[in-house]
């Protein structure tokens, strides 16, 4: 494969901006084998800035085979090895390069659930490091996005180079507004849900945690969520893809759930643990270059004019006390072509049909972020 200078530029941005590596720090590159060009560029970039690269290569089909017959003893050993390794890591660059959402479809759900629950403490430990997550373009990703591979590759690289410093500045008034807001209401087709974010921290994400990025997140007061939300973006989970997921809440807890697919699997997901039935994140997406579902949560949760309302584990940066082995970023797009909708903060309309209406938030509308 010919060298693409954009890969080198992306590696530089990931190391110097996203994880802000300091000389002497150890950087774990946890990556799919398919992302080899970016892994090579990252190793060179880390060394050029006097860091120490540690490489962990993975493959979806190999991971599936390992999980197919995973014993408790093997799981315990994996946990100990990973736990020890993380003690020596300062930064993590996690690169996914999936070809299919269904690679692990035939792995027994009991094994998937057991692994998720066992590894949940390590997930929290990883989140305490300086980290960034991104996807490397694959033929499978292009197929899901309904693009040619060449066009998809260019899109992935270009969307990763949004002016995140401008976005970060534009987030400031929204962060201030969210942190003085008590009541939130979200309205749209099949959706009328309300909750409190009183006292919660709001975290702008402008290239620091995900590439591509473009969201600001907080968490609802755990038991404050009431009403119904119906998501309009396909979402993969546990080897299946769900559409039209609809959740009904009472005092924070999911009391009813429906989707177009696999009701038993959907129930298993929300029965993973008690925290799986409560919401750990509320976020607003603003990336101006992502306007349609890509079939990948990392992109879809950043769609300009979207929100995601996430059953499962909260982030320690915006904690509401909810812990779970799952963190499922279900996405609702509120632009006119997806049915529209409104967001209200303390009974004041702040966004209608995907566009911010308050003067101080105009900088977050797509034309002002490109």
C-alpha cells in the first residue's frame, strides 16, 4: 500500500493532541491487524516524541474463536494479564477495523455476558488513562455506509480532521448552560422523555476521546428519567443489529423495551445487571461532516442534530453512580429528514429539528463548525 501523508498527520494528531503524550510515557496501541498502516505511523510518531510504544494486535475472527470455548480459568488468566499490563500504561490508542457486526453472532450469549461482566473493572481502569478511540476504514465499513471504499477512506480521514479547537471553543456556552440546568425534556416521533441533570458535570468532546469526535455529554440523575424514547438509528450490540429500539422509563429504570429484532436478546442485554436498566450518559452530537447513519456507533453518536441516551455504565468524568458491564450508545437523530424533534432545558427550547436556536449556541450549528 502506498504511503498516505494523511495517515502520518492523523497519527501526529492522535499522539500530540488526543492523548497529549508526554516524553517517557508508555502508549498502548490496541488495534486490529487491518489497521497496520496507522499502527506503523503511530509507532514512529510515539518514538519521535520520546514515548514508548506498546502494540497489541487483534482480529475479530481470532477473538471469536478464543471466546467460543472460554473457560473461567482462561478468563481469570486474561484478566490478570490485562490488569498487570494496564498498570504500566499511561495512554491508550484503541483502533477498531471491523468488517462485520455479525462476526461473533454465533458465540453463546452466556459467554459474551460472562466476559463483559468479568472485564468491566478493566474497562473502568482503561477509562482512567489518557485514551482515544477511532475506527480504521475497511471494505466492510464502506459497505455499511453504502460508499465505495475509496470514497469511504477519504471520508474517514477528512472527518477525523475537523477543526476541533474551534469546536471546543463553541462548546463553552453549551457546557455552561448544561451545568446550570435542572430539567431536560426531549420530544419527537415516539419520544417524550424527561429527566434531571441538576448538579452534573458536562464534558465537551472535541478530539480528545474519539476520532471522529463532536459531542458534549453528561449524565441524568439516575432515578429521574421518566417517559418514552424511540431511537431511529440502527445500532449493533452482541452480534446483532437493532432498529427502532424503544424504551419506557419509570423513576430511572427501563420497565419496557421493544425493537424490530430479537426480543429475547434485547431482554438479555437489559438483564445483564441492574445498571443495564438505568441510563449512564446523555449526549448531544454536533459533528458537521456526519449527517447520516454510518452503521457504526462511533460515527453515528456524533451526527449533527442527534442525541444519544445511553443505558449502562456512566463515565467517571460525569458520574451519576450507575455501573454496568454495558454502555450502549443508542442514537436519536432529530433533523427534519429523520422526523425532527425538540430539546428543552428548564422549559426553554434550545434545539429544534437538529439546529440550536439560542443565540449563544449558534456556533455549534453545522455551517459554523466546518
